[in-house]
């Protein structure tokens, strides 16, 4: 019986690890891309085409929107509706710590903020991701000469 369980575990382990890699949340995908490429500094002003990520437990929701940045801090967040319009009033959340109300915007993804509902919120500045690094051209294979 133990050998059967061990064999089953060995056969399914590669499938489990593949499924975990393919099931990254939208936030994790953005974070991975920013880690790989880096980001330009976020300037003060209005930024459209941003993503507001709201995570709670194992779920993550990524909502397009726009934000206003003043002195490197996000001061207003607006979520975008499916028809392309934005909320009339900024998104309001209550944070567990007062300092979390100021979302610094230096690295392309804001610092994480924890709400009283145990949601983790980040702002992702998608237009500030650096382009992919150039790759060297591959040499011609001698067999092709």
C-alpha cells in the first residue's frame, strides 16, 4: 500500500508543481515582471492605465483605474468601469495603520496597504515597467554553412 501511494505521489508531483506555476494571481504576475525588468520612477501627477490590486486570502482582484500622485504618494484612486468611465468619487478604504494611508509610488508598484477588512491593496504602474533587456543574436550553426 505504501509503495502504491509513493508511486502515485511521484507521478503527480510534476503536475502539481506545474499547476502552481500556472496559477499565479494577477498581482503575482505583475510583481514577477517588475522584479525581472525593474521600473522607472513614478512622477507626480495623474496616471491612467494603472492596476489596483485587492488581495484577500488566496484571491486577488486586479482592477484598471487611475490615480493622482503628489510628492511620490498616491493621494486618490479611481476604479474604471467596463464602459471606460471612472468612479465619480475616489475609492475609500479604512486602513489598520495611519501611515498606510500614504501609498508611496517609487518602484512601479506601491507599498502594500492593509485594510481593516484584511485586504491588501497595491497600485501597479504598468507604463513604468522597463522594456525587456536586449538579447544577443545567436551564432550561425556550423552545420548550416
